[in-house]
């Protein structure tokens, strides 16, 4: 059976995971610089979500690396379902974190908060933008894995 | 061919659309009471999204009503794809609107904003909660329609 490009264990999936890992790490670093983020609840939420995203991406990158370079892993419905569930849940968490952070930055700017003086809020903007990109990549992974899973059943 | 319960043109889909229409209307009304919402950009965004959700739900309710009570509409891939695309887009918009509004309310409460005095922000909370419920219902509709669409191809 041919594998859907981008599904678990393929080289496209490996590339997607590398980008997810890069964007989520950059988002976390951009948010955590200066330690001011813990004054706003939504920023803390985004940091927690990005930490989970990094953990998940590392796990998936290792599995894809093994599958691409060493020995191809079998496509089992149970494994694919777990990967799909993880991707869907993390895509929703990333989107909610990004939207929440963007909304909080908008509010901070509108009330001229001291933590946003001298264009300091630009790093929070960058963090929210990278979280949006993470969401888009997770959505791609989820769609590919769903196509792969449904091709197993029909 | 048997129809997937909950997909376009079935009675479960009709029930889902009625609930979507109810929750989105209640969210819009809860947000628009008193006209204070236009001071916050995210609240305006949620109002626009809920207006689109209401329009889409009315259209789908009419189509489902016709299909259930008058004459069953055919399951064509093109029609199902359009319905699925609409559901997915509106589910993401609802989630982003709900998260943005929830984050903005959190910020307003933390700075003791005058528009939140005397527990006035509770109506915005209710509005965001109803938008979350809309998201969950749209997700259900999207999943059912996707299953119905993929059953046409395999």
C-alpha cells in the first residue's frame, strides 16, 4: 500500500515536524525573553501550550527520523489514531493560545500598559504569529494522517 | 447508500443546526446588550463572526428542513465539499473569536476597567462561552460531513 505523503513515518512528515519544532521553540523563546510574560495569564497559557508542542514535536521527529533513515515503521491504525489525536488537540491548543495572546496584546496596547512601552510588545506579537504558524502546520499533519488512516479502513 | 447520521440533509444535522443557530444568536445578543462592546476590538470581531455563523446556520437549517420534511436532497461530492469547507472555516473562526474574547475579558478584569464594574463583564463571559459551544457543534457537523464525503469516494 502506498503511503500518503506527509503522514506518519514519511519524509514530508519529518520536514513538517522539524518546522513545528522550530516555530514552537522560537515562539517560546520570544515570549520568555525578559520574564515579563507571567503578568498576563494568557501569555502563561501560550507558554505551557508551546512547551507541550515542543515535547510532542520532538517525539514525532524521533519517530519519523527512525522511520525514514533506519527502518520503515508499520502503519497501524492504533498508532495513526494516537498521532492524529495528538495533532488535532495540539492544533486547537495552538490556535486558542495564539488568539488569546493576540487579543491580550491588543488590549495592552490600547491601554498603554507600561510593559508595552518602547515597542517591547513586538516580541509578544512575534510569539503569537509563530504560534499561528504552528497551528497551520499541525493542521497539515492532522489532514495527512487522517487521509492515511481512512485509506486503511476503506 | 446509507447516509452518515449528522451529515448534510439528515435529521441529526437539522438538530445540530438548530442548536448552532440558538447558541450563536444568544452569543450575539449577550455581547450586543448595552452597546459597550465596540470599545474592544476582539468583541467586535466576535460579533462579526457570530453574524456569519447565524447566516450560515439559517441557510443550512433551511436546506436540512427541505431535505428532512419535503424531499431528500441528493448527496453530491460538490455540495458536501462546500458544506464541509463552510463548517471547518466557521469552527476555526468561532474558536478564535471565543478565545480572543475570553482573553480580553481576563485583561479587563485584571486592570479593573470601568466597563467591567458591578459584574457587568458577566455578559461577555456568557457570550464567549456560547461561542465555544458553537465551535464544538461546528466541529461535530464538520466531522460527520467529512465521514459522509469520504464514504462517497471509497
